[in-house]
């Protein structure tokens, strides 16, 4: 892998943005996302090479304490990751500088909403994964609170017009079909790209603020302890703030 890692800087990919404090270790809920993703990495990855796409400052690789390589478009964040002793490369998910079947596990935490060609990234990850390898995804998705607000006000919530090419939703949003990819369509795209869905998971469940007059009750309903309950309920678990999917690369016939 050493030759593949050194080749990353020769791809002519321009870094974007500037270094900033690691957003995945600020505040309870980002920490909860990082913790849940680290849990799944530990569940599915036991040996072989691990790739973190969009690694930023290396929070996930640092949290799981495993050997791996992180790629990102932000060179300044990669410097911070390297200072943590992590192996990093300048690259994006649509043009990975690695040979076919290089990795046992690929992780993309909060990346797919930023990628212009999502199908291109799906193909590229399929290429670098070994047969039977895992891809762990998290993306932001529409909560029950934002669905309720959009149905009332007919304006999008959780849309980042500057950085996001798409949003993800389990709810029907007829007013914003040009911005939101349905969960069913998303999973169909993954399946068409050669991936089998193994697990659905989510982090943080926000509800309409019907209890705003009782802030203690609202906090209890949306607490981390309650979060464990909501992800078990079929009618609720489809609407996390962060949607997680565990996929496996399927061999072609």
C-alpha cells in the first residue's frame, strides 16, 4: 500500500477549504455519531486494509484505533490528521488512487451529500473493495421535526445549497423532489452498484416541538438514552438525523 499512498499526491486534485476544529468531537450529538460509526467499524472490520473517505482531521480512525488510511480534499485537515500519526492522502471518492480490491472496509461519514456524481463514487468504492468487503455510510437525513416543518411551511430544511448536491429522506417530499433523494431510491442505487444491504441504523431522533413549553420533557424525548429506544421502533427509526447503512460488496455473476 505504500506505493498507492504516495501516488495520491500526483493526481492533481485541488484541496478545498481550510482547517477547523474537528466537528465530530464537538457537542453531544456529533460525538454520538462518531461513537456509533466507531461501533460499526469495530463490528465489521477485523483484518485487512481500512479506508476512510472524507476523513477530515482523522477523528474516526483515531477513535477506532485501527491501522488505516484516510483521504480528503482538504490538505490542511490532512496535515492535522497526519500529526495524529495517521496515514493520509489527498484524493476524493470519485477518483481514488488505489488499485482494485485494495480494501476490506471503506467508510464514508457525511460524504455522499457532497459528491457531484454519487453513482461514480459507488462504482469507485466497489472497485477498491475486495469481494465481500464492507462499506459503512452515514449521511444526514430528514427527521420527523424537519418533515413536519416542511409540510407546514413548504420550504426545505437541512438543505445546504452551497455544499450539498442532495439530501436524503424517508418521507415523501413532493415540494422538493429536485433536492431530496428518497431512502428507497438511494438503496436501489447501492444495490444496482453491486452492494447488498446488511444493516440499517441511525443516530439522533428529533420530534416536532409540540412540547416546547416543557423543555425538560423535550430534552428527555430527544436524549441519547431515548435515542436507543427510537432506533428500535419501525415508525420512528426511519427518520434519524444521521442515517447509517452497512453494506457488503457482492460478487458479480
